[in-house]
C-alpha cells in the first residue's frame, strides 16, 4: 500500500480503537457480557446464534446485533427467537466498526441485558482489525470450507478468543479431517480453545453454554 | 465513511481501473482469454479450477494465478495439474488488484497462453470493486452457504458475468433450495447465467467447457 493509504487506514483503526474502548467501558458499567462472531459468509453464524438465543433466553436476558451489507433477513430470523435483535446494514462496508455498534445500540437499555451477541458481516479478512468492544471474539469455521482456512486467513484466527467448528453433521459427507483442522488452527494461534457444538442436532450445545457461563462469570 | 477516506478510496479504484485497462489491452494483444473467480472462502474455487485446468490442458494452453493472504498451498496444489501456476500472496490485503496481477505475470510469456485463470482471495465483498482486466468474471457459491447469499452480498453478484453453484453433490444433505437460490441470484442480477458443474463427480463439466469455448471464441 502507498504511504498515504496506510496513514489513513491507521487513522481509521485508531479512531475505531478509541470508540471500542468507550463501548467496552459502557458494557462493563452495565455488566453486559459481549460476544462477537466472525466467519466466512454461510459458515452458520446465524443458525448457531439462533439456537444459542433460543436456549439461553430462559436463563439470561440476551440480545443481538447482526451485520450485513444488505437485507434485514437475519434480524427478522433471529427476532423469532423472542429476544431483542437489531440489524446493522453496512451498505458497501465489508466489516462492522465500533461506531456502527454504538449507533445500533442507541436507545437500547443495556442495563436490562446480561449478554449481547454481535454477528459481524461474513468475511474472513477485514473484521479482524476492528475491535467492537467485545469481551469474547469467536471465529466460526464450517467443516465444508476445508481444513486449510486457518493457514490462509491467519489474522482472523489470531485475533479470536475461541474457535467453533460448525456443520459437524456434514463432517463425514465432506471427508472432514478434524485433526488437521485443529492442528492448522493452533499453528496460527497456539492453544486456542476449539468447540464443536451442532446447532442442527443440539449435540455439544450444553458444553458451549457451560463455557459461556464460565467465561462471562454470570450466574444462572 | 469520512470524506477523506472516500476520496482516497476513489483514487485507489481509479488507479486500479487504469492499470486494469492496460492489462486488458495486453491480454487482447496476446489473444489470452482471462477468467477470474470470486467467492467466499471455501466455496470450492480451487477444486473447480483444478478440475478445469486438468481437463482443458489437452485442448488449450492454460495457466493460473491464485491469490491468498498467506501460504502457497493453492499454487502447489494447482501446479500438480501440470500447467503453469503462480501464487499471489497479499499479506493483509483482502482482494487482488490489477497491479498485483501485472507483477505476478512479470516474465511470463503471455503469447504462449490461450487462457489464464485468476483465483481471487476468498471474500464475497471487497474483490467486487477491483477490475483485474479479466474478460469474464465468475462468482461461485456453494450449496452449503445458504440460498440468501446473493441478497446479502449483492455487489459481487452484480459485477459477475456468470454464476456457478458448487458442491451440488451436497445439495440433498443440506436441503439446498435450488429454485430459491436461482431466484435470489437473478433478483440482484437479472438474467445472469447460472451453471452447476460438479468438480467432484464431473457432471456438468462438459457444459461448462462448451460455454467457455463459446465465450472465449477459441477453437479446439
């Protein structure tokens, strides 16, 4: 990149970092545990989130923000889970930024929430550089994408706090090599915790909720 | 976006357009038909390209450039097809640009090629804005990603000349709704041609090659 572009990009990131820091303080003040989800388009973020919201709403006050370039399909879909959901439509912007999250939360009573999920635009590259004030960033990767994705998109795995492998019910059909996928994830991010809950069959969801309880420090 | 960012971005795009125009002229002078492939990470670009190169090399002189943030896995994999392949490693850049293509072609005898394939970084957003001098841009979408992707990522479908649906052998396993997917593609890009060749089973590949022959104007 030319020096001027780098300079502008750094300015944008610095501004985003400052906004994200303020958001994080705000989330802390209201004791809201914030989880963001990043992945390729179609890796199953929304299906995973839908199942999570439906199951968790009995225990905690949960809500979600969902990002897409266009449409409010996801907000409508997740809204059926019976929890508050707002859509962020980015237009041509390939990732969420802290200011978009702040704008979407306008008028939302954070104090009434225990946990907020933020689903990013489907993109395995650009969201990695933008802090959203989240406490936990989860990268999802589906078995259908191929075991090599962590090696090809290292930054997004590097900046995540937890990895979730999705669509495990298709593992046999696509000949998914689990050990290789785990090895590749940990090659770019040593020690990263990996879970494999299935939103479709429900298997492993209990383990995910238990982990979320531990990480959030929320009682039940 | 802030005015200054927009201005810089427009400058980058304009510079890219000029470079792409020169590339297109160069491809024309050497009678090389250039096809670019864009899709989500893991949609099957490389598997599709591998099958295509292996089958076409008996008919035409084919070659490929493959883009990734990191690794040269794809170039090594495609090189086994016995055709010239070069890797473009973008680092943190989320898309290919015309200058990267020009640099990668340095010293390559274009006159010896009939057809050049350019596989972009897996990203359903950013590559759409960057002309690479290609004659044909193909967007690939796998059945496992969900039928709604064209609606959520309209620009990349809008800027494509042909859509290919991949992993059709998994259509039943994931409950893929074909008519809905086609309708969504054509909602954002009326009349866009859609093919469904399977690199895994070989079904439909003949139709794809026939179409490529017609579009390229190359004899066989």
